[in-house]
C-alpha cells in the first residue's frame, strides 16, 4: 500500500478515537441519553455495554492511527 493509503487510515483512526472518546465522556456524564445518534442502542448490557463498546472503538482507533503513523514514517525514511 502506498503512503496515501496509510495517511488515510491514520485519519480514520484519529476520527474514530476522537468521536468515541467524546461519546464515552458524554455517556459518563449523562447515563440516560442515547449516544452516537442511537447507533449503540442494540448493544446488550445497557449503559455498561455501551460504555465497553465505545472504549473498545476508541482503543481500536488509537491502535489503527499508531500503526498507520509508523508505516508512514517507514515509507518516508
């Protein structure tokens, strides 16, 4: 894959991280409000299940952004 693909994956990872981290913070403040426009209403476990899914998405986005950043650095060297 080329450099532009890795930069695109890095952007996607950062957007996932920022959006889900914001949703985690909002979910911690207001337990009853539906987060991410109701996309996680199907998750079993209620509040705790939604929180777990959002944390996993945030961590996955951070890992994706980190891996893509490392590949971009290798391609530039």
